[in-house]
C-alpha cells in the first residue's frame, strides 16, 4: 500500500492516503489506519527520485553499484580505481539525473535537490538504501567528507597562493554561501509543504467528523422516536395485562357461584 502511495504524484498523494486510511478504519483496522495517516507526502524532487526505482531500476542499480565500488576504493586507498570510478560516476549520475528530471517539470532548485540526493546515494550506504527503497519524502544531503587516498610521498611545503588559487578560493566561499542559502530555502519549502499537508489532512478529518456526527444525529433522532414508541407499547401492555387479570378474576367468581 505504501509503495503504491509513494508511486503517485505528490498532488494525488494526500487524497489517496486519506482514502486508504478511511478504508482501513472502516475495515476495523484502526492501528493500520493511523499508520497510513502518518505517511508524509513526498516533495516533488523526492518523488522524481522515487520513480527511478519503479521505472528505471536498471539505471539506478548501475549508479548505486558505482557508489558501492567507489566507497570500496576509498577504503582500500586505491588511487587508480578511485580516479576511474570518479569519472564513471559523473557519466552515470548525469544519465540517471536526466531520467529523474523526465518525471515532471522540475524547477532549478528541485533539479539541484535531485542531484544532491543521487550524490548522497553514491557516497553513503544508508542513503543508497533509502533511494533504492523508493519511499523518500524529502531530498537527501550528504554533509560529510569522502575519504581520499593517502598520499605516498611527503607533501610539498606550502607556497604562497597564486591569483588563480585566490580566485578559486573566493569561488568556493561564494558557492558555500549559495549552498547555505539554498539549504535555508529548502527548509522553508519543507516547512510550507508539511503545513499544507497537515492542513489538508485537518480538512479531511473535519469533513469526516462532520459527516459521522450528522449520521449519529440522525440515528439518535430515530432512536428517540423508537424509544417513544416503546414506551407507548409498554403502557398498552400494562393496561391490557391489568384489565385481563380483572376480567379473569370476575369470570372465576361467577363460575364458582
């Protein structure tokens, strides 16, 4: 059931989740209904990555395999293998990223989130497992550093930075600031998405409550009417029982005399 929900576009997720939760509740499985209601709607970029495991499993498996081999090369400090796999990673990541973008019209920010999620899956085994599972609710980010091969020679002494090095450092700092701003923008978007999702869930819950309250009110009205008829029947029973007893006693006296 969860696999089916996370295969749906985000715009259809909330309504389908509400329907599944209501069906489970009507079937008497309240616990399952609550678990379904807790499922979070995926962001557009997360859904685009989720589609890879369903529609392009071979290409995704190729990327994750490159990641596994790349991590092994890091562990073994194999510089030659690391260089070759780094080149291959760029080719496969680009191909898989293009496939993910075919899912929908992605904004530049969402496209960046797709790339960051795929990068995280390459360098981190836990992220790879999440991507392979196809149930992401938000993009993934890897904040650590990938280990590099240990240098075999004594490092050269530090030299004065050239203008090119200074320009590269300035570019790196500017990129770090851009990434920090993009991260804050993602957090704001995630907060807006979460609020919208819960607002929609609240509206659905309120609608369900009102429908059931109306149904209960109708049943209570019918019950009150039935209770009134029951009281009338009970009174008639008491009267007829009393009159039957009097008639029987009178008959017995007349018969005895």
